[in-house]
């Protein structure tokens, strides 16, 4: 019984890490630059980059796999943000992101 109790914690941690890895891989395959520096758009339309790692966040409130509440440095306000697929970025968007 003690062995089973000792294994529960590491098993739970392993399962959570596997789930996070699967979510990150799925997001990457869908065209998002996740995990890592990701292009995001706030609810007011401002475009900027942020570090997006599924399963954790230090500067945002996670509201699901595609939604966060975070400070928008472009508009200097707090807003709902969503990642933007790489293929949806225009050449002008890419140029603007280089300045961030």
C-alpha cells in the first residue's frame, strides 16, 4: 500500500506533463507558434508577441487553451488575447511584430 501511495504523485505529474505536451503539439500543428514567442491579438485588435506555453502563465490569467486575459503593451490596457496563426499574418503584421 505504501508503494502505491508513493507512486500516485509522480504518476499524476507525468500525466499532466504528457497532456500539456499533447496540447502544445496540437496547437503547433494547427498553425500557432505555441509554445514560445507567439503573435497574439487583443480584443481591441492590437497585435503583439508574448510567450505562450500551454499549462502555465506568469503574466496572464488563462481562460482556456486559446484565450488569456493579459496586459496589451500596444494599447496600454488589459484585454482578452488570442493567438494568431502564422498563416493569418499579413506582411504588414510581420513587419509590425519585428518592432515589438
